C-alpha cells in the first residue's frame, strides 16, 4: 500500500475514533448528570416514567431524554467502532509495508555483497 493511502487511512481512522470517544465521554457526563438530578421513583406529572439503571441506581426520565441519551451512546459506539476497524486496518497495512521495506533492503544488501 502506498504511503499516501496509508496516510489517508490513518486520517479517517482518527476522524472516526476521536469523535466517537468524545461522544462516549459526553454520554457518560449526561448519565452522571441524570444520576444527580433525576428522581428515583416515577413522577407521572412530569412524564418521568422511563427507568434507567445508572451504576446500580434506577432513575426515571422522560421518553425524549431516554431516546436522546440512547442515540448519543449507540451513535458514539458505532462511530468509535468504525474508527477502531479503520485503525486496526491501518496498523495491519502499515506493518505489512514495514516488512516489505525491510525485505527489499535485505535483498539490496545481499545483492551488493
């Protein structure tokens, strides 16, 4: 694989890994906020009837809050996994290129001996 292709692969791996990781951090911050502010029992008047287990504590949220946090969590995991696969592919291709370069150097050294 050419150097330019490897650089592009690395760029796209980081392009997905970093926002995915940021999204996971944001979802953890939202969960912590929910844990601190949400009621521990359903509040029907506020439509807080959807349970969420956060570190062993059940809090009750609205359907909209539940959907929002699920979208952030699942979306972030998906984006992160895409970046992880691209990163692992980059590392495999980079390693193969390193081996090929070393083999070419060795054959050049032997032919000049």
